[in-house]
C-alpha cells in the first residue's frame, strides 16, 4: 500500500513537471512552473522513501523521481549560488551613478502602512514603487513621501492593480500606459542620476494566470514581451521592475529576457522569494528587477514583512556602461521573436478584459 502511494505521488510530480514544458497559456499549465523547488523537494523525499521501503513499485518510483529532480534542478539551479552571476558586482565608489529601488506589493486590504513607511525611512531608497496601492494607501504615503520624493506617478485603483511611483531622482517624460488590458496600468519614465546619466524605467504589474483572475497567461505574457520588444528595439539603458506575477525560471520570463536582452540580478545569487510572505514552504520569486547590460549590482535584499502577502525587495545598481562587455545578455532566436510577436498579436486581437 505504501509503495502504491509513493508511486502515485511520483506520477503526480512527474506529470506536473512535464506539463510545465507545454507551450500553452492555460493557467493550470503555467501554474506548474511556480513550485519547482517544492516539486523537487517532494520528489527527493519520495525517492528516499522508496529506497527505504522496498516494494514492487520501487524501480518506477526511483526513475520518475530522478527525472523530476533532473528537470527541476536544471531550471532552478541558475537561481542558486552554484551558478555564475549574470549581473556583475559593482566596484566601490561611483555613488553618483547608483540607484536604489524599493518594490512593495502592499496588498490592497493591508492597513500596516506604518511598517512600509518605516522601511522607506530606514533604507532611504531613491525610488519607491508600490503595487496594489489604492486611494487609502496614497493618503497614507503622500504626506510622508511627497517632500523627499518630489517626482511621482500615481494611479490609485481598487482593482488590485493600483500603482504609485515616488522618486527623489528627476523623472523625464513620465507616463502611464495601458499596454494590453484596459484596466491594468504600467508606468514608464526616464530617470536622471546625479551623474547626469539617464536610464528608462518600466514598472509593471500584469494580471496573473489564476482561476479568479485570468484563465490564461496570454495577457501577462504579452505585456512582458511588448515591453521586451521595445527595450530591444530602442537599445536604451533600461530597468524593468514590478510584481510580474511570474517566476524567474518560467518559460515566459526566460523568453522576455531573451527578447529584451535584459539581465536578472538573482541569477547566481539566490531566489529572494517574495511571495507568499505567510507560508514559508510555499514561496517563489514574483517581484523582479531586470536590468540592461549597462548596470552592475551593488546589493539585493528581501526586506521584512509589512503585513502584505509579498515581502518588499530592495536593490541598488550602478550605471556603468564601460563594463557592459563583461555581461553576456541573452538573445532570442528568430523563431522565439516570432513566437513573441504571435503572443502579442493574439492578446491584442482577443477580448482584453478576459
């Protein structure tokens, strides 16, 4: 009986692992990409159990678990310290080329605004990006932040997709866009560093693939890829930040990085999982910062809980284009660029409120 149970678990883990490889947008398929670490952990426990408890199912269980561990390990190892870093470490100095960004999905119903305010005051970031922030959150943050952060973009919404961008660095050509879905905003602006250099900031929070949100990942994927195409086309130094409702190792995010040529500072350093703050065994990296090759990394930290289901994340980068050649930006093959174009076209052609 125990052997049969272990065989059933191994079969389920293998099925979830293989489903994640399918190039389909259905939410239940894309959801299989999120818990790769958890699936690998369960596969390891199942493997150990099958070796301890001999049964007629032992060999197929061992084979299935080894396949799961190999596939999942291949995907998650780049986000561990066993892998080379993708964004190089910054050198000392160059403070006028630094930019520190704090990203916080506040959770609309969360009322612990003081916890976030204290984090901002303690770490004094140059830019604060809040997500899921509605009018109540704006009323709490404006009196505290407006003086020290005179540049801002504000879109309070009560649909879980409100956004607020506060900056002490000048914002040029700031704008709010509705890229794919008419109720999902994004923010874009040129940020001017104290050194006089500029980079393009894109702040995103696409809708996740989930039964109570969207039956497909199509619109999330299209928003990421649309921004990625623009970054590649322009060749401008860029930074993409936000709750992307996608994990770093997913098919969609990896395609975004190849299409855009953007780099992930987590690679080679750790997962820095930001969601779910309340369930330690069910966490994965949903809040991201991607940079172009002109940036090096000073630091990346996951901060303390502010009462949200997301942890805030704090990153500091140095704009150092002279070190761009040290990086190896990912590149999309022609068929991948066509796949990106097809995804964007399909999302724009279909009902955008689905």
